[in-house]
């Protein structure tokens, strides 16, 4: 169904929801529904997760972009439809500051670079406003306009299949009268679906606790989200998951979830709220804090900066690995940086780690008797050792230095699915072959029960 087009229009938007309601992906489906007659979708709507460490995010710091083919005379109409829907449907909350931008045809390199920075650093609203004024054909904001940051970043992050890894998520939405009530999704069917479609779907279930992860807990309109490798497998999954409440609509998004994209562009510079990737050396035995968090002191290998490294309680068994670390061990640390005012220190909050060096550790033991081979005992301070069996005494014999067998293996460790951030690449995705194209399926978006 190719429509005649004169231009390509890239639309990005963000910051339309809060914990009390709404969801940027749901607003995306409303816009798709309204503009679909006028435009040709040249890509799936993209759900781009940006720096997960920004403190003002609602949940997973997600923003949306569309790449559309359309007639020039429709551009203004499409932009004003999108801005009107955002105006009407965004969550009216002082911390919700929507931003919407549009770029015609070619995406400038400045916007591409902005997207890379948005994955790993903190960007100011003023910087986003300057980019919007200079490079965007249209922009629209409500409140302080912070949403412009994610909106511009989503446009520039086009998940080029030749260069970037990507995955898909099928999000289904609830009928408005069900929002706020318990989600009626059969756990048994989710387990079956996961078993049947693995490894082409991921993070549906937490492997450690058995918990179902596809249903969010909040008051937002999402019924469930299934993550996977292809649109086809997600449509199969949609048929396999049983629900006992109406599904208003669903939409498949192309996304950087589960790809480690934020780590691919990050470095070992220590900056508050940024994404960190770098080798560190343990300098003290990890401590367990009240509540089960595990923390240790380390120094960065590149520039000997002293930092704290933390694995939080929700990371469950991952902490057991961290607790086995000893001074001299080295890990590649992947995580977010936070400055702790009270300790005047930076902490790396681990999202995953690779144990790259296990140091030799020794313990001291009493020596064996040179006459009868029995273990000796101390003969008193500075008096050497004596043997209880044969009575041999030796002033010069010293303690034995015995290597400790380390119950730790080199390799990659990732917290269980329920503690993983959206961007983190789960083990299940490691051995899949790389995708190099985007295959459009017919039913990538559907309204099932009419609600407007
Ligand atoms: P949800 O996942 O439910 O869609 P969210 O977690 O995306 O919600 P938002 O309400 O969109 O949270 O808030 C995130 C805010 O952070 C947005 O205003 C977005 O523009 C902004 N933002 C995104 N990336 C960065 C960044 N790198 N630096 C500064 N601000 C950012």
C-alpha cells in the first residue's frame, strides 16, 4: 500500500505521562490511528530508551519517533494532529513536560550526535531548545518543555539495521474502564508462550523467581508488553497469551531495549547520572548493608579514581557474585553513576559486570613438623613452633602461606530479568544471529475494541 509521497517527516515526542496515568506509547497509538490515512509508515514506530540514570524519568526513560512518508501539503496537518493529541491526552501534572519535534527529510548529524549523548549523559533543556530551533521544522512544548530532549533523541536514534542491534515490543492496551484495576492476564499462558517461542522472545518471566514480567503494575493503560526478535514472533505471542478483559488495541514498536546500546557508546569518565563502562579494581571486601544492598570500594584502572560500587537488593543472586570479590580482583563495571552528597563520593550502580581478573589470595597456617609431619603449634610469642607429637621445637620455622581456592569464575554476570533495566542485553539475546533488515508485517498495529 505505497502512497505517493513528496517528503519524509521524522516526528519525535516524549514526557507525556506520570505515575498517576497515561503512557507515551499509548499516545503514540492514538496518533498513529489518526494519521494513518494521510501518511505511509516507513519504519515501525520506534520506542527509544535514553539514559536510564536521569532522575526525572517516570519509569524507563522511553521516547517515541515515527518516520513517515507524506505529501508536502499534509505535513502541517500531521504535525498539528500530533500536537493536539498530546495536548489533550498528556497527564496534567507539574512534572510532566511534553515535547514534540519534527524534522523533514535528512536527519542532521547534530541530531544524531545529540541522540548518542542522550543515551549516556545528561542533556539540558536549553541545549534541546537550541537544537529544536536550529534543526527542527516544527516543535511544540508544554510546561518547561523537557520532553524535547527525549523527542529529539528518538528522531536521531534511527536504529539503522546495518549498524545497530534492535528488538521489538508488542504493547497491548486496556479499555479505559479497566485502567487502575488488576490486569487479567493468564500467567499460565505467558509461561507456555515463553517456552514455545524462546529464545525469540525475552524477559517475559523472571527466571530466578518465576514472576511474570509482561504486565506493569501501575495505573497506565498498558495491559502487557511482549519483547522479542521479530514482529512475526510477537504476533504469535499475542495469540498465545490469554486475557480475560477487553484489549483496546496493540502496536508493535522497534526498540533499543535489550541491546546494551547505552553501554556501546559510554566510557569510563565519572560524571553524575551518566552511564559508566570501565575496568575497576576491588580495594576492599564487599560489605552487606541493611536491606541487602552490597557495596565495595574500588579504584578505576584507567585513572585510579576511588569510587563505591553497589549491587542493590533487587539484583538478588547477582549480589552473590559481587560478594565473592576480594581486593586485587578486577571487573569490567557497567552501570550508572550517582554522586552521594553525604559521603562526597561517586557510586557505580551496577547493571552488569564481567569478572576479568581473579587475584591470588593466601591464608596463613601453622607449619608441619620436619620430623614427624604433624601440624605444629605456636611455642609462644617469638619462640617459633613446637610439635605436640614428637616434641620437636624450631625457632626459625615460619607460618605457611597457603593459596585460597577462589569460588569465583571469570565471565559475564547479569542481574535477573526483573532487576534489569530496559536497555540491558539479557543472556537470551547473546547467541542470536544479527538482524540486518526491518520486515514490515501487515498487522503491526490494530484497534480491537472501539473506544473513541
Ligand atoms: P515512560 O517510560 O513511562 O514513558 P519515562 O520514564 O520515559 O516514562 P518521562 O516522563 O518521559 O519518563 O521523563 C523522562 C524525561 O527525561 C523526559 O522529559 C526526557 O525528555 C528527559 N530525558 C531523556 N533523556 C535525557 C537525558 N539524556 N538528559 C536529560 N533529560 C533526558
